[in-house]
C-alpha cells in the first residue's frame, strides 16, 4: 500500500468508519484502566491518539513500518518505526492491551503474530484484532456472480494468496487466538454496506463513507496487486477500476461486507 497524503487521508477516513461501525467505541475488549497499550500497524496514529486521550494515565505506543505519524503528540504517546513481523523488542508481559486493525494483506504469519502478542501481554491482558472481509455479499441477489464487483474482489483474494499475505483471514482470528493459548475469546461481526443503499439510517451513513473510501482508494487497493502479482497491465487495471467506480456510483447493487472483531485474554496468574 502507498503512504502518500491521499492514502493517509483514506486511513483517517477508515478510522471514522470503524467508529461508526463500533458505535463510537475504539475497541470491544472489557478494559479496566490499562497502563500500557500497543497499537500494531498504527498508520497515521489516529487510533493511538484517541486512546492516549481516553486513557491519559496510560502509556500508549503506536508501531508502524512507515514514519507517517505526527511529531507533536500527547506526553503519554510515542510512535516507533519497526516491523512487527520481526522479533519484538518489548520485554515479556509488557502490555495490558494490544490492538491490531486492518492488517490483512500485511502479515505473512498470523499465528506468529498472535504468539508474540501473547508473550508481551501481562497476565489478564487483552489482544484485540479488527479485520474486514475483502469480499462482497448481497441480501437480495443484486450482486451477480459474474459482476465486475465480484471479479475485482476475486482478483484481490487471489493476489493476496499468491503473495503470501492473504486478505481474507477474518474467519480464522478466533481459531488462532485459541491455538496460541488465549482464553475468553469473543468474536463479533458487523455489517458494512459498500454504498448507502440500506434503509437503516446508521447503515446508510456507514455506506456513504465506505463508498467515498472506495472511490478514492481503488488504486491503492488494487493497482500493485493486479500489476505485480496477477500480471495485468496498468491500462487493464485502470479499466477494471473505472468499471468498479461506475458500479459504486450507480448503487444498483445492494452490496455489503462484514467486519470481525475478536478480543481474547491472556490467562491471569492463579
């Protein structure tokens, strides 16, 4: 993914969408005064900033491989440039809460990520992962199996698998948490419309923001995967993206995806 100004704006828009999806909350885990918080793949740092404001007594760390975070931050927040797929430098039992959001396509070894989080959590601490399905469903059959929308998501799914960084991992999060020793594993799934087609006012608002994100972010999502992984030309990819944009603007497809939030606890000491 790129990290230019346009992409940073898209990341901040994604944060707003997550707030709408979660009813204004930053997380689902039942936190109780966490003292040390780690945000993996923090991006622009907007989630970490909100957490630093919410828990002024906590020390919040935002980690990312790209240094695109603001320089002026609250005294209880710091940003570190590091690759979380490598060995973590933090000592065992360092954090009360570890958060990861929208990392699909960026991780080659998810079980290892869960394992590293488990080791760095204090007993009783929580690890929460928030991921979206990179897929399309329809409640009324308006998304046809041979539609340009389905072709696009199938291409992304195939490219993710070929690159070794799968996009559709949302359905395995609970399994990985349990296999690495976490307990009290809780999973929640939310509907996210791609356009403002639903009658429900909350879902309609979510769909309005998601459609804007799609229109601005198609190239960021699809260009590299199509050209460098699937072997498409730039021109072929841009034509496909134009067709997808047309479908999003048309709104005749009643399409949605889902987001999955899984939080799990490291067993407390007996």
